[in-house]
C-alpha cells in the first residue's frame, strides 16, 4: 500500500469518525438564569435569553433591535449592539431578589442610568410523551389564572435546545398569550435521536398539543402554532391532523424540498452576477446529485467525479460553495484541501451520511401545496425579501394561488431581510453583517395571535 493510499485511508476513516461522533454530541447546558421578559423604564418590552457562556441575547420587541450583554463573574456586563461585534456602547449590572433570583438590571449609558424590571411571568417545565419518548418542554404563562390561548413553537432544522434558547414565548406571555417551546427529539433534554423527518416531527407537535389541552391554565379551544423555516412545512401537516386556532410561519415556504434546496445556489449565483449559463451547469450537477440519492449507479458516480474535476476551477463553482443547498455542501468539500487525498469510496460514504435521515423519503416527495389545499386554518406567512435559503418569490406566487381559492392565507414580505427576517449590511469582503430583526417582525407576530385569539 503506497503512501497516498495509506493517507487516503486514514483521511477517509477520519471523515467517517468525525461525523459519527459529531452526531452523538449534545450542547452543554446553557446559563438560563436570565431567560425571561423585562420592562424597560420607558415601558417597552425586551427579552433576555441564553446565547453563549459569556453572553446573553437581548431582543427589543418594539423595534426588532438586538443587543448582547457580555456578563462577568461579578454579574456586571458590557452592552454591544447587533450581531458579531464587540464595540461596547454601555455597561451595567444584574440585580437579584432575596431568593437569589434575577430581578432585573441597571444599564449605565453615558452617565445615564436605566432600570430594567423582570416581569412576573409564570414558567413551568412540562415533560410529555410522544410514542415511547419523553420530550422536555417549557410553558410560559402571563400573570393571572387564565385560561390563556397558547402558541406552540415548531423548530427549524437546528439541533440545539429550543427550551434554553427560544425567546418568543416570553414576548407572547408579556402580551397575554401563553408560549410553549420544547426540545425536539434528540436535542436538549429530550429523548430520542435527532431527525428531520416531517411526519415524526409533526407527531411530536401533536403530542405537545394533547398535553397542553390537559393544563388548567391553557384554553384548549385556542391552541396556535408558530413554525420557523423547516417548521413552515410541519405546521400545515399538524393543522391537517388536528384542530387548531391558527398558525404563523416565519421565513418558511410552500414549495417542495427540492425547489427550496435549489434556491440556495441559484440565489448565490444571481447575487454574484452569474446568469442562465452558469445556473444551467449548476442544475446539471444538482440533478445528478438527486439521481444519486434515489438510485445510485457507478456510471452516475463516475460522471459526478468528472464534472467536479471539469468545474472545480471555474468561478461559478467556487461561488456556490457553502451556499444553503446540498450542492453548496458538496462543492465546498470538493474545493477543500483534502479532496485529492480522499478516495471515491470515502466520498460516497460521506454523501450517504449527508443525505440520510429522511426515513421513507417522505420529505423529498412531500407536496406542501396538497396539504395547504386540504386545510382551512388561518395562517400568516412572514417572509424575507432577500432570503438566501428559500425562494420567497415562488412562495408568494403559491400563496396567492391559495388566496384566489378563498383560503384564509395572509402573507407579508420584508424587503431587504435575510432568512430569519433579519437585516444586514455588506462589508468590503461582500459578506453579510447581521444587525437586527425587521423592525415590525416581533409586533407583527404578536398582533397576529392577538387578533386570531380575540385579545
């Protein structure tokens, strides 16, 4: 066995080991002491939620602004604005009650002090069964006896703990609506293996609904859903199977999975000034990848490796590397420094790993519009005008078809926003610097649920 073959074998096994052990890892416990809704001195509402061991995220409900409090061992903190920078604009300290619980904070901004008061919301950990698994959730209730309408959060494709990190339930509870979030299976403190299989995830949401219907402070006739990104496919599936009041989708879509995935590299090419010729070449590669997912042959694999070799030095190929698409992931690996040293069998194993987890391939064959045509549940779709992950223009066209049929479907597009409904600026390296959420996004969400639940 020659040196190159030995090296290839080691690297190939390294790839497999890396992904195997990464799949088994869980996030370390988050510092959730500060998680809640707070009232500023001017009466506006903010939420504070866990982010990293050294900071918490602060979201301003009235204008979408985002800050971070970088906290220290003595419970003081530095304040920075937006994402991804460390320019300190103020400082402050947290306050505590006699039981040692966080009661608020004081911020010092250019000599002026502002008090932040923690709201008197009610928080309950709720463990519930979905099949043989126990899932962990958290219910946040407004002050009072209720019963309250409730909004259940439906995750995107992320694998971190919703219970530890999601802030929307606090915003809702501060405005009279209960919020419920839970760790999807295989994340946080929920049992099971992580999956993106839509029917499995929708069944978990239905299990959460059935659990909340038994709670004496939840109005069982006013249960709502809020699905984000991937959750936009799951929320209608749930509505088709059980009665709910309404649902909201943030930066989700009603196109098929393949159309959503294709948009990731098409949007990147359009942003970088490429046209129909380059998109056609990318489509050729993408269709080949799809074929390999369904019925792989040695001939198709040979063709894929040849096209990779033909295209890897072309500018359009480099442009789509890392885009939010399966093709973007593959091109990113092809352009990596280890590509020439890893044998074809290792790449086949890697590709099988990256495309596994769809169960009976329901996701790939799922027709979202068929589900939307089968339900009459009111829904609001809040979408990003510059979304690089899913095709907002095509989504709008399909939603308008539903409206023309008399379906209670509403939508709003936020110009200039990226996936997540966040705003951004571009730096000199043509990279996006995220600054805050769309100014009205939080209020649009809250007002939709207040309207649907007659508050």
